[in-house]
């Protein structure tokens, strides 16, 4: 038996490939930034984060630095935003399915989380209109580009429809964009913030573009919201992880980030192609999304094949799968499987989908 046949393959977490980390460059940037900014980075600082990095992000977003808040990963900012925008008991909408940790973060804040069904081109707008009338949400949380867990990108028509509905009913949107720069084909659509800067708050992160271990995420928001988030951040940790922020700053300042993103495209695009190809070869009875970037393909199992049973039986085939129910605010997910492809080599992806196909076939025949 070859090595690959004996090992467990993890189709669970959406993590970057470790071979993508530019370790030597990070060592060099750490030394430089500590030499140039050490007295700032090693001291307590205002919770809003390292000014030189905020200035870069602000100039790219066309906003002022006071609208940019840095924190220890974007998930921390999502938790702060829930506290600022959502008194307990209020409703927040998420795509159904959505990023499982945002769902749990919102729930921990006492928020009523309502899922809006996600279609191949974004959420179901008719459903959204009805749900708005019923629940009067304070917030809609979306991942418009290469969504986690499905890989779906929201179309321009739906972006426009969402923004117009949000304006009409006066609630806020959080658009979470950690995968936006990981486009392997096609062209970018406008962000929701570009369509409505007043009601759309943007979250993003260096986790998928450089490293999640440095824990640097950012938010672009109206000043009043940025100030409230900063107050909670101050009360929570006084100062965020300045070293990570200094490192991200230096990496961009030296012009390394764009080259790194290009390398990520070169590494990940063939992995996405291998995933789509393996699905066509091995699982023609299922259906799946066809993303042009990001980390995930979303699989819909054939009718009658339950994802929890597939995940259980997959263990016998040395294949680890995520708990699909966690991605669904309504706890369903019975026919859904998230397939992350970035952290696996092409041959591992092919082997993983072969194993998955054997499991699906075995369950189908029972
Ligand atoms: C949509 C989405 N938001 C946020 C995060 C977490 O990002 P960070 O590492 O910046 O907290 C992830 C990570 O998988 C994600 O998929």
C-alpha cells in the first residue's frame, strides 16, 4: 500500500497550506520591523491597532484611518460587532449555510440567528424580503466572495438587491471578505461596501493571505461604529497583538504581499481544479458548486444520503469530514458536505474524493 492509502485525509478545517507560509520572508520582516518600530510594537498601544498598517488599509479602501480597526483575527471583530450592534434577543440573518464560528459567536452574544437559504448566486432574495418583514433584523452577515462553506459568490444583481433592501428597511450588513483576493479565474464584483458605505461594515483578514497564526484581522466601518468597537477592544485586551500587525505592515510595505498572493493562486488553483475534476469522475450522482476561487467547494449529496451518516462511515475509510449541521442556523445540513481543498495536495484530493464516493455508494445501496 502507498503512504497516501494508509493515512487519514482531513477534509475538515479550512486552513491554508503550510507550504504556503513565506517563513524566510517573515523572519526578515520581523527583524526589520522590530528594528524600525520596536518601541511602539513592544509597548501598550491604543486598541484600534498599529497606525502604519491602518493607513495602508484605509488608503486601499478609500477611507480615513479612524475607520479602520485592527484586531486579533477578524472573528474577534465579529464578536465585538455583535456586542455593539445586537442587543440580546435581536435578530441577525446569515446565509444558510454560513461560517459555523460566526453562527456560534452570534449565539453566544444572545442573538437570534436566522438563516436565509443560499443559492448558486447568493441568498434567496424573495425569502430575504419575507424574513425581513417577519423578524426585523438588526444585521445581515454575508460572505459575498467564495463563501465559507459553499464557495458561492453573490452575483452583482443580488448585491444590488440586498443593498436596496437594506436601505429600505434600514439595517446593517457585515460583509466578511477573507477569500476575496483568492480569485483564480474571472473578475471581481463590487463589494457591498462599494455599493453602500453607510450601511455596510467590512471585515477581512491576513489569515488566508499571509498566516492565521499572526492573528491580524481588520474592519472598515463608519467612524461611530469603529469607536464603539474600539471601546470594547480596550476593555477586553487593552492592546491587540502588535507584533503580528507590525509584521503584516512590514510585509506589505516591502511589496511582498502581492507576490505572495500570486504564489497562493499558483498553488491553490490546481487544487480547486483537482477537486472539481475528482467530483465529476467519482460522484456524478451528487451536485456541487463551481467556485472561481477561495478555499471551499460545497457538495450536495444525492437524495436519501445523509451527511451525518456519511461523516460517520467515512471514518472507516480514513476520511475526516466536518459536522455539516454546524453550518446551518436551522441545524439541518443533512445533504451538505464542505470540501476544503487548499491544504491538500492534488493526489490527496483525488484519494479523498475516491473514499467519499465509496462511502456514498455504500450508503446508497443500503
Ligand atoms: C468567513 C470567515 N470569516 C472569518 C474567519 C476567521 O478569520 P480570522 O483568522 O481572521 O479570525 C474565517 C476562517 O476560516 C472565515 O472563513
